[in-house]
């Protein structure tokens, strides 16, 4: 009998130790470890937004420089006011895309608060405002003409994402059960990631346009160099051409490094990892996947800001 009682006591103690161990393990995956990747995500997003803004603005600079070079090569007069008007992407198109990135980053941060059990009215109100802001951007994009970018397509994708974010906001405001919010995220988040992907695709389009324009500039340099060779030029003049060609080759390398498309794709993966974590009851496995995705995102933006700055400085 005593043995039976002792065994019961031992079982209860063992169960208590087991529960405590589980709680400690969960605590090891708790707020402190969770906050670091979220802060990394926010910091990396700030770099991506600024780099994307500068990279898209560089499209107009390259176009203006090409117009200037053509005027010089063809020995035409140069009108600076006319050069300033050479724009293939408007400030509105740039603003819409970078503002959308900022909205998506804040939405991801709001989801992070949900994953920590902070589904209060502040999170709901913030998410509602994000939805409204994104709808405004979608409407603004719809009014813009097409060109290098398909603004009508962007508008449609942004509007779908805005509606989805609005639906999630409603669930939060209505204090719906976490399970309901998780189901909503599972069904609707692809609309949000589609918008991140579209911004990445637009960055790729911007890169290809700039690459082609630089390529045309390089071809022009080669032709003019050949013409100078036929005229038995001064070696000093040829050295000047050589320096210009070297600068052109540097711009080519910098342009590839300054393309933010890859970093935006890593941002999308980090967002998806956070959504998976929020839907998984925060298991250690998904926390590890979240940390890995955010670290990959953070690593992808480390050289990006410097590359964009170098590209702009060299092109100016």
C-alpha cells in the first residue's frame, strides 16, 4: 500500500516536472527570441524601401544621361530644362510602390503582435488604417497611364490585398477567436504576398530597362571610339575614352548589385514565415524557420543600400 501511495506521489511530481519543462521550453521560444527577428524584419524593410525608391528614381537619371550623351555624340546643343523633362517613370508611380512596401511591412508587424497574443483594439485600428491607405494607393495607381509599369495590374493586386487586410482587421476589431483569424490568414494571405511579388516584378522591369539603356550607351561608346581611331587621334583623347568606358563597366556591375528585386523576394519569404508561425501555435520548428527567413532577408539588404548609393553617385 505504501509503495502504491509513493508511486502516485512520484507520478504527480514527475508530471509536474514534465509540465514545467514544457513551459520552460516554450519560454525559450517566447517573446525575447521572437522580438529579435521582428526588429530585424523592420530594419531590413526600411533599407529595402529606401533602396527601391532610389533605384526607381535612377531610371530617369539614366534616361536623362543617355539623352545628354546623344546630344554630345551628335554635336547638338544641350538644353538642361529639356533634359529635366525626360522621365519614363513618374514620382507618383515610385511613391505608390514604396508606400505599398511600407504598408505591407507594418501589416507584417501587426501580425507579429497577433502571434504574441496582442490582439487588442490598437492592432485592429492600425490594421484598418493600413487597409484604407492601401485602397487609396490602388485607386491612385488606377488613374495613372501605363508605361514601363502596368499600373492597372498593380491597382488590381493592391486592391485585393487591401480588402484582405481589411477583413483581417475586422476579425481583430470584433475580437474573434484566434482560430478564426488563423483560418482567415491561411485562406487570404496569398493576396498579400502577390502584392509583394508584383513590386519585386516591377523592380525587375526597372532593372532590365536600365540595363538595356546602359547597354545602348556602351554600344555608342564603342562606335565613337572606332571613329576616333580612324582619324588618327591624340593618345590623350583615347585615354579619355578609355576612362569613360571603364566608368561604364563599373556602372554595369553596380546596377546588377543595386537591383532590389531579390531583397523584396526575401521580404516576401520572411512575411510568409511569420504568417506560418502565427498559424502554428508558435512551435519551435516554425520559430526556427521564421528566424532563418528573416536573417536571409536581413543579409540580402546589407549590401543593397551601399550598392544603390554607389550607382547613383557614379551615374551622376
